[in-house]
C-alpha cells in the first residue's frame, strides 16, 4: 500500500489537498493511505514511513523546507513534493530532491502531474 503524507498548516487547504490526493489515488486504482499533518513538527513526530510527502513550504513554526531537511537527515528516502504560495523556494526544494513544486492554488491537473512523477520515481507504472 502506498503511503502519502500531506503537511499543510491551513486546515481547509489540508482537507482540500488530502481530498485531491485521495481522489487521484481512487481514479488510478491505487491502494493508498493518506495521512494529514497540520505542521512539520507533527509530521516529524509521527515518523517518516510515507512513500511520498507533500509539504507546504510556508508552514507556521518549522518550514516545509526545514522539515524536509530534517526528514532527509533522519534517512527519509521517499519522494518530496512541495506546495506553496511562494515561488522563491524552488531552488531549495529541488536541492532536497523534490520531484515537483506546486504553486497554490493547487489545481487537480497539476497535482496529478506531480503524483505521476512521484510514482515514477518510486518505480510505479
């Protein structure tokens, strides 16, 4: 089963993005568990057992970039996708091995493209 973590500090966006991920997985007939986290700290506390992590960069508290750095430092080998309102952090995101960088508002087509790239990186067809 594919495990996907969604980290977003705005509750309505967390619900929306998680729902879009679930809809994509359902449409692709992918067995997936989608876990939602309201902060980078909560994601780090939960452990890093996800295959794909979608991280908002502008999280309150620990930023998404710093969350990803800490995940990588602790051995997270999964796929990173960053979601943000800011275009300024793209270089940081790709330096951490992100496969995609989505700018809000996230459109279903853009999310689908990001998830397809993530699945390809994981070796899924």
